[in-house]
């Protein structure tokens, strides 16, 4: 057998080795992340649920998904261990980065103010003169008359 025949198999084996090595590193990193979990830390499950760790067992973890609501999950179901600031930003809507609080009005005044401003804009638009868009231009009328006799543009009378 020649080396040219064996080359595709060597490349395939090398690629499989690299893929399994990469996957193994990812699994080790995920296992290390799960082992570093402590009660009180915020986590995201692989299903996308955010919760707080309450207790950690050998293969399971007790999560508080809402105040007073607990659920037991497999450790492998933890997708990410979050920092406190990130967990609070996602779950509680805390925004430490901006430093300003968003003010939400208690009544519907902001909605009526926007409607009143829209009505004022509509009144100024209604007062403006309207253009007659149905009127044909002279060039369009000439083209329409030229095609009524059944001849296309550019055709000459052959009489």
C-alpha cells in the first residue's frame, strides 16, 4: 500500500483525536465549575432556568427557583455558575452599571401625554395642502394616447 492511500485514514484519526480531546477538556471544565458551586450562588440550568443553590449533594443539588420553592436537580443539569452581580442583573433586574434607576409612572399619564402630542402632530398634517396624486402628467397622457392606436413605441406607419 502506498502512503497516498493511507493519508486520508491518518487525517481522519488525527481529527477524531483532536475532537475527543477538545470535548474532554470541556467536560473537565464543566465538572470543575460544578464542584466550585457553593450554597447561595446563582446558577443557570441547561434548560435556561435561573435559581439559587441551597444544598449540594454528591450527584444532586437543591435549587431555590422562587422564594420558598425548591427543586432537586442533577449536578450535570447546571449549565453555568453565575457571579452575584450577573445573577442579580438577570433575575432581579438590578443594573449596577448605569447607576441610574428607571422611573416607571404609577398612572397612565405618560400614555395620555404621548397621545396628546400625536394628536397635535396630526392636526398640523391635516392643515397642510394636499397634493393631487391622481393627475396624470403631460408625458404620461401622450404615452397613453400613442398606445391607444395599437402601435408600440418606435413603430412607424407602414402605409
